[in-house]
C-alpha cells in the first residue's frame, strides 16, 4: 500500500515539477490525504486566489517558485521561493498569486477524537 501517491517512489523528484502554471487557474496535485495530514502541491497563475477560509489543522506553506501573498487573520505576508509560513488552525486565511507561483502545502489535523 502506498501512503504517498501521485509521485514516483524511490526516485529523486522536484516538487515544483509536479504541477504546471495554467492561465487563469489554480492547479493542484494531492500527495497524501487522510484524517491526520494533507500534502498538496499547488500552482497559481498571477491574480488567482483561494478566498478566505479556515482549517481545522495547522497549515504550513512553502513557496517553491515565484511569489505569493498569504493573509492570516487580517495580516499580509509576502513569501518568495524557499520561504515558509505556518497558518494556525482556526484562523481565517487566504492565498493570492502576486505573480505566478507554486507552493507545497502541509496540513496537520488534530488527533483528538
């Protein structure tokens, strides 16, 4: 059984190569999704966005290419390639393509049952 999907196993990969920028779109590839964690690679065209929403888990983004704007609880953060931001669980946040960019998103969900 593979817990991580949509990426070659036992092969050196570049996360940014897993998704392509597409005009007027947000493109994603899910690598893992369960009740504890979500791993997804995204490509945003310039000007594309995810509107304000909340997550039950802590969301950590790492920009792989380009530049993105992340708004967390009303505070704006501009991230460039190689930079990471943690958006705490329960806080409203949004994502906007300042320019075309790619990011890796990890969400860790609470274990409480």
